[in-house]
């Protein structure tokens, strides 16, 4: 983090190359966040551009360089939410969870359908659709925790909520993904063709 703080100070001091270093260091993580949130490569690339434009315009207002990661993710998420809400008729599988489905809160993980689907692109499409069927808060918590590798305290900081709320969102988000996967897998197989956006892969940074 000390290196990042120094780079930010250099940028604030007028060093233009310092901003390029910030972009190189963080653009893949922003892309992964946007790609998981939106499920579309082109949209994710747009979000990267929009996010770093906002960062360039607002970085001087950041009071504590140590908070840069959470600040950056909040900016990216705001752009993702705006893009998501502008889409017509997005997939929604997010029904209220019954008490029988909730169970006890504890450790949980996304159950990948690898053993039930032979096509890896199909498996990716199932995960994308399962994430898309969650509420924004649950989807955001899952992406931050499971795909970007943030701990629960960091998830709470990015989302601006108490730690207990972050834990709940991760838990119920994971349960929602599992529930949505089961629903998708119960549909006729021909209805699970991979979409164009899932033909792209990203480097996961944890």
C-alpha cells in the first residue's frame, strides 16, 4: 500500500506518469468487477474507461490515500449500476427466499455446475445468469468477496454497510446463486446456450 500511496502523492504533485501507473495496477481488477457485474465484455471495457476518467477528475478529493481501493471500487460499482439500470428487461431470478431455503448462516461457496454440464462455456453462462438474477447488493457482495478476493471487512467498507450486513449479503448471495443454478439446470438443455459475452475470459486477481 505504501507504493500506491507514493504513486498517488506523485500524481497529486503533477506527475502524469503516476496516473498511468495507477491505471496499469488496477484496470484488470476494475474490468473483472464490471465483467462479473454486467456479464458483457464491451460493457466492462466501457466501465473501465468511465471509472478511470472519474478517478482522474476526482482523485484530488480523496482525503486518505489508504482508502483508495475501496474508493475506486465504489466508483466502478456506481458506473456498473447505472449501466445495469439502463438495460431493458434484464434477467431476474431473484425471488424471496423461504425460511426452508435459508438454513443457518455460515460458510458457503458457489457450487459450480461443472459436473452437470459438459461445455465450459455453458457453465460460464450459467454462472453469469445466476449472478444476474441476484439483487444488486447480493451480486456486488459476491463479486467483491468471491471474485476480487476482498475480506468481509473490506466488502463492508466498499459497500458502506456494517460488517454484519456484509456477512449477510455474502451468505444470502451465495445461497441465491446456488438456488438460481438449480433452476437453470432444471430447464431444457437447449435453453442454456452460452451467450456471446461468455466467450471472453478474464484474469482473476485475488
